[in-house]
C-alpha cells in the first residue's frame, strides 16, 4: 500500500521542505560549482568586451545632466578654435606657388629689337606714314594724345642716329637682355590671382614651368607690372649707359624703348592652386596645437558648445558633440592616470556587480522556478542569454547619438517570456537594464526607460498566436516608451526640449524595430533553440498532424478521450493563469503511447472483450504503464517539443494503477501487506502547473465515464475524491500549485464535466403505426 498517509475526512498538506538543508546539500554538489564556473566565464566575457578594468564613458549626445560637471583629474584638451585660427593664419602667410612661362620674355625682347630695326632701315617717310614711330611713344599722364615728337622727323632722326652701325645695334641687344635678367627668373604679373587668406599678399614662390624643384620666393613688388614699370625703364637706361657710350642719347633711347615695351608687357606667371594647397597644408601641420588646461575641481566649460559662450557642461542642458569631446578628454585622462590599485578595485567592482546579478538570478530561480536552476541546460541558456544581452547592449551603446540598446533589451525580454514565462522575463529584463546602466555609469532615466521597455514587451508576450503579434508588441512598447522617456528626462532637465523629443523617437523607433526583428527571429528560435510558442503549439494541434492521424486510426476511443481531456484541461489551466493552450495540445498527445497496444485500454475495447482477463495483474500493470514510456519515445521520434514530452511523462506522475493493484491484493489473500511499488507509474511527478492540471483532467474524465448516472452531485463527489487522493499521494509536491489553485482547478473541472454530461430532455417515443 502507499507509504503516504491518507485521511478520508480532511486535506493532508505535505510537510514543508527544509530549504536550508537542501541549500547545504546543493553547495556540496559538483553541479553548483559547474554553474558558478559558467557564471564566472560569462562575467569575464563581458569584462573583456567592456574593458571592465576602467570606468566606461558614461555620456552621450543630447543627454541631460542635472548638475554642472567639474574636472576629476588634471587634463589638457586641444583648443580647437584657437588651433584652427592659428592654422588659418599659417595658411594665410604661406607663399603661393606661381608657375613661370619664361618663353614669353625672349620673344618680347626680340620683338622690340625687330621694331627698332624696322624704324632704322625703312625710309623716314614710310616710317612716319605707317605709324611705326608712334609705337615708341606714349601719351602723357592724364591725356590721350601722343606728344608732337611722335610724328616729328627730327625725333626719328635722333633715334636713328643712335644706331648708325651694327655695333650699336648689338649693344642695344645686350642692354635689353641684361635689363630683363631679373624678370627672366621672377616673371611678370599684372595682379595677384589668389585672394586674401589664401596666401601671402607680399611674396610668392615662383618656379619654372614643369620644374617645381627650382622655385624661389620673390616679393610681389618685383613681379607686378604696374610696380616694376619705373624700375624697368631705369634698368634699360642703366644698361645702355654701361655699353661704354656706344649708343648716343641713352636717356632718349631708353624712353623710346620703354614706351614701346610697356603696352607689350604680359603676365608670365600663373597661380598653381594644387601646389599652393599642399604648401598651406604643410604650413598648417607644423603649427603647434593650442591647448586648454583644466585642474581638478574646475568646472568644465566649453565655449564652442552649440554656439553658447562660456557654457557650463551639464546643469540640465543637453550635451552637444563638442561637450562630448571635452568629456571624452577628461575621461581618457582619468583612465590613463589610474594606477594598478585603481584598476584592480574597479575590476573587482565590475566582477562583483555581475556576480551579484547571477546570484539574484539563481536565488529567484531557487524560490520561484527551481526546475530551471536544477536543469543545467535551462540555467546555462538563461545565463548565456543574459550575458549576450548585456554584451549586445554595450556594443549598441557605442554610437553616442542613437539609442539602439533598447532593441537588445526588448528582444531579450520577449525571448525569455516566450521561452520560459513572463515573470522571469520581467525580472531578467529589469536586471539586465540595471546591470548595464550601473556598469556603464548612466543615470536613472536610462534604467527607467530600458526597464519599462523590457517589462511592457514581456507582459504582452503571454500569448503569441500569430506571426504579426510581435510587431504589435513592438508598437505597444514604443507607445509606452515615448512618454516614459519624456517624463524620466524631465526629472533632470528644466524644460521640455527638441532633444527630449528626439530621444523619445529614437527609443520608440528602437522598440518598433525590435518587434519587427522578433517576427523574423521567432521561427529560428522555435527551431534551433527548442522554444515553443503558441504558434508552434497551434500547428501541433492540427488534426492532420501525423501522430494525431495515427491515433484516430489505431485508437479512436483514446483519441476521443484525449479531445475531451483537452477541452476541460484548457479551461481549468486558464482559471489559474497557467498556459491553457499548452494543456490542450499536451492532452491531444498525452496518450499516444496507447497506439502500440490499443486493445488493452478500455476505451478502445469493443463487444465486451477485455484482454486483461487472461493476464495476471502485474502483467496488466506493465502493459498499462508502458504507454507512458512508449508515448514519450514516439513524441521524441516525431520531434515534438520537450514540454509536450514532459506532459506525456508526468500526466500520471507516480500514481498507482489502482484497479490492478486491488485485484492483485485480492488474489494475494493479504491485501494490507501488498507493496504498491510495482503498481506505480515511473513518473516523474508533475513539475509544472500544466502537468498537474492535465493529470487531474485525465483522471476525472476517465472516471466520469464509469458513472452510470453522472449527476452533478456525483460528478462533484468524484472530482473531489480524485483530487484529494492525488494530493494525499504527494503528486503535487514538486509543482508550484497552491491549495487555493487546486480548489480552483477542481471547481473548473466540475463545471466542465457537468456541461459535458448534463441531463437531456427525454422525448416521447413515437406511437406504433
């Protein structure tokens, strides 16, 4: 007989387990240390990714800080504006590069010599009539008319007399060439082609065409034609006089030559912008960076921040890009000045933070869902998912402008809610947000926003029966996150601003994107990670499913029994907040093992034939019990979800096959001495509320069929009796059901069975013809 005491008149509540003793035994087992090592490896992974030996940079663009910030360590930062001005000044002083086309000047000198030769060789009348002599004269300043000498034969004769022989012409050639020697090197220019700020306005760098290596720096005054005109005339005169008096009237001759040359002078220099730009860049690069020094305790001021002069960083104002540059410099100085004691201390704090998080997870699972803690695969999946989420949040936060980390937290919360349950998703999502916020140094609004997003997304994942449900969850989360963002940031900011609205839109957009991503990821989570959603359960409930079709064909009575159990189990599960759909689908498959030997089960027997009449009770018990093992094997062969397999294995728990046990007791002659161990199902006992509901629904549905007159009172008495037996037998000791929930399940089963077996109106029989 059962070793568990029974009392027909009252409920027997199992004695509470000694949690302290169980915890002590757990610490003495290797499984604990395996889990601890897993948590340590996960912590070290995040430690390496996040650089846990030093503080993270805790600021981002548009972030609002409640107080103005001060320097924690002495540091220097480049004064960008001062450096820019210094470099612009250096660029403005560089000598611009001009390319010199020296071929033009020899042609010009030859042209003046040809003009002189033409004036000398041709008859005077022809020279005067043709206007060749006028080319050697220019109008006086302020007038447009040439001097009278320009048409005077006497002035022409004076000029011709200066070149009476070839020796004088040769002397003229030498004098003109010498006068142009400087300009052959430096070139000529009407006006500078570059503008103020693009280079020096007082000197330029001249190089022969195609030969930048031969460049020389020359003053602008030595190449600009309007400025060198007087100097050129003087040079021509000086060179003529140096020819040892070979040319008469040197001043007169020099004046005529210059008057002819002046209109013919053209620029030979062209601005080379590319070489000038390179020279300007080189000049800017050698400029020393201007720095601004801060001392510890000095308030951080950024004159360039958002065009605000002498603006304090913080104090409720949003951080700009230039603010972040200053804060980054201060942060890098802080990290660089940390000695090994500081890095060690920060490392211990970082590791301790994650150790505390994993301890909280383990503690929660110990008290609320111990099966997930004891099952290493489930616990490892939770730890890995938590670790990858925090690591993903860290990576997504590298972009200081966006708020993409909300995508990771929403995906994590939805995945946990779908894979396990909503309460665990809310706890883990909030814990991941807390750990990330603290480790990264962010303030309260960041935690509030991420925690709210994860909680809302998890709570709406209680039932996902369509692929588009996750999209709606993302939109609902976005609708909640937007006002939460505004309210949380208003806690530290003086007024509503565009930056807050932009942050709210970023967070809301991220939540929406997470919903879309979950829609795409859901089939992969179901297939590769063994996650059963309502969608996959609904697919399994299709009557065309292979096992269900076989069950209809081989054991139609069992199939009808399963359909009835599914109906009442789903209703009962939903009354206590359990997964009704899981109960319904589990009920469809809970007896598929009976297909192996359907004729040994009463619902499939016809014409009063009972195979057990020829078997001893122990053999009959083995046949009956085997349907649990056979069903689990068939479920695994057809790749049914593990939760369905669990329901198949647990729906009888370790109960006694009472009919054959009593037959064996009667046959033994010593009914009080027969041990019931051989007549019990192998178990395990129900590990979840859904398994317990299925156990009760299966038992009461089958028992009700045996009632000759299933009146409401009889049904109620039967259900109460069966429920009490299961409870007294300890079948619910390993699941999370409370006595109140058991009462609720019992009431739901009674209502459902009364509806199924309600009294029907007796119609009068037709009169005989």
